[in-house]
């Protein structure tokens, strides 16, 4: 999936075939927060995305709200108790914390 990036925010790029419009939403924000943007060209879409990000930042500052950026670096992973135990055992056996083991394993998987 193609995405847009600006000031630590990530946005989707989607096509609405009915009226030949591009649109998207800022990804990874707090649950219940939806910020969208659109354009007729890629340039317009990028501009509206950046304006949406700037508006969100200004809104948070104006109302003294926490600023949630796309994908803060923290997430929950739900595992079966058996897999959870095996992962902790593996991390412990090689002298790593659970977080370090998972971070290193994920880095190897995506690089």
C-alpha cells in the first residue's frame, strides 16, 4: 500500500472510482479519531494531507489535547498462553528481555 508521510504522521492513498477522486485518512491515531483528506491529483492529495496534519496539530494545541502521531511505537500483541511461555523462555535463555527479543525478531523479519 502506498502511503503519505509528514511530520511523523502516515496517511493512506485510496481511489474513489465513481468520481475519479483520490482520498485517504491519517493512520494509527487514537481510537475514534478519523481525519480524512482528498484531491483530484496526487499533488492536491498531498497538500490536503499536509493541511489535515497541520489542522490536527493546531487543534490539539488549541484545546490542550495530547497529540497522537501515527504509530507511537507501542502496541499489544495477543498470543496463546503456550506461545507466550515459549517466547519468554527463548528470550530468557538468550539473556534478553521480552521487549528486546520481540523488537529484534521483528527487525529481522522486515529488513
